[in-house]
C-alpha cells in the first residue's frame, strides 16, 4: 500500500494503517525536498505498476486536483 501525500494527514493515515496491521510500502509526494516521513521512504513518482494507494492529502482543494491525475497514473502499465 502506498500513501499519496507525505504531510501531517499522511502521518495520521500511516499510524492508523500500522494499528490495523496494513503494510505501508512508501509514501508518494511531488515535493522532491521530502525524503522520509516516520520510517518510510518517499517516492516522487507513482510506481509503474498496479498499486494499492490511499490519497493522504489533507487539504481538500489540493486533494480534489490530484485525484484525476492519480487515477490515470495508477491505471497505466
């Protein structure tokens, strides 16, 4: 499972996932200055394979803008 958005909301989502034993592979974030959050690496591109992904962006406006792009990117092979 990947989390798209490596900010405060992403941390909360990761902690909830850990509490219910969901394995987090990494975070994904377009901010290249971010390298690691909690104990997870941050990728700056969506992997080029089918992945399980949760949008973990807390800001409603940014989250709305990112969803169509994310869906298209996830579906590519």
